């Protein structure tokens, strides 16, 4: 059995930053994640994509953000159970929780924080009869390593931000890029749409609209696709087809834990501490919902800080907590005591 103060379900950016906030309060954390590596969607879906709304970083690659968060929490020595899904939850007589994974690993914690992002997710697959036989043999639903496509012929299908972004990025890497969309209009950011149109004008990509991929060709590996446009069918040689039609989020077993669920998200009380309807269980990041909820990484960071302070007070009801700043106390000075806080302030003055 793995025992800890706080069990965090989800090793995405919010889950990792929660470890830091808990560590400042000297609470031990352990993280469970169904993926084989930390980082959640940032590592699994777009590690090489830049993020522009992290405070203090005009631009940071998703993978680099995860590396930095991991470096930030190393000092608190969190535990990890990766490549295992949190399946069942039981409340024990002493008020703590027992969480068992799909592989039978047992975890015991005084509090549980669910930071599962969108939960488990699956790509929306185009309705092509033989697509499963080409998955990982020319059909990829995610771009994990852009360098894999260097010098290759690529067809991207979709009209949202991901399709536009990867068209722009891979145009500089692949030998040819074709973007197929069933409409002439795109759903992505206007700036990205303009960049794609400019790439077409400069002859760097092939823009095929309105059109749809209707058939895949190849023996052991994808070699070509059929595209229908205005009633005519065109066969395009390609090494890869990347269908980017979005993801279908699923809560998975967490949805059966007795939590209040609304539109595939966990309802929390944002007027206090982002607690769920089960005392001792909290939800932070994209997996929770409340009025005016914004699914931004920076919002998840804020929620994590509030939750950790609430848990500290819950686990230490007779110990008065004084909020301190790392600029005054550093990282080692956080123990939640008034005496230490006053000492730090006097030293700073």
C-alpha cells in the first residue's frame, strides 16, 4: 500500500503544480496517471506546440513547461504511479480514502485532488471502413514528434486550430503538406487561417476545400488516399494521414464515484475551496466546473493553491495558518506556523 497526505489523480500541469503548493505546506503528495509519462495532454498531444498565456513566459513549448514543473517539484519528492488508471475509491473509517488502480495498486490518502484534465480522451475518427488497419501504419491522430514527418508527404484532415497549427508547423518540415477540409471556412484562429492561406499562395501547401477523405489505400502501410471534391475523386500519394477532428472526453471510472457531475465535469464549490460534494475530495483544472469556469492552465494553478491551503487547515485544525510569500520565506521556510512567519517578517525588515 502506498500512503500519502494528498493523492493527486492526474499528472498534467495543474496536477504537477499542486505538488508544489502542497510541498510548501509540508504535505506529501503521490500522483496517479493513466499515461506512461507525466504531462497529460501537453505531453501526449502537443509537446512541441507553444503556449502563450503562462504568466512570465511570452512563449513556452508545452513539453518544456512540463519539464520546468517537474524540476520545480523534485525538491518535495512526490511519488508517481504512472500507466495505471484510478478505478475505485473507498472512504475508510478513519476518514481517509483508498484508491485502487486498474492494475491493483492500492493508495491510501488523507485527501484526494482530482486533476484529470478532460479525463480520459479518445480522438474523433473519420468514418472510413479500413482506418483501423492503418492506425500507427500511416494514420496518426496526434503529432507527438514532428521530426518523424521530416521529408515525408503529409495529408492533414480537419478545420480547427489543431489542423491549422500543424499544417503551418509541418509545412517547414515535410516534403509536402495537403490540408483537406469539408468547408471553405475554418473554425480556427483568424491569424492561423491567414497563415495557411499565405502558405497556399506561396506554393508551400496544397489546400483542398471543400472536400473529404473517402478512402485509404495501401497494403501493410498507408500509401495514398482518395479525396472527393465537387463530385470528382482525386487520389493523393501520401506517407501519413493525420485526421484532426477533436477529442471525445470521458470521465471514466471517476464518474462512478458518487461525485456531482455536470456535462462530463465535476461540480465544485468555487465560493470556498473547490471541494466536491464528498468531503475530502477536491477537483482542479479542466475536469471541474462552476459558474464562469475558464479552462486555462493558469486558472488550474490558482485552484490548486486554494485547495492546498484548505486541505492544510483540514488536516491541521488546531494549527493556525499564516500565508507567507516565497520572496520572504523561500521554499524551506513554509511550515504554516505563526512563529516562523513572524520570524521571517522580522528578518526581512
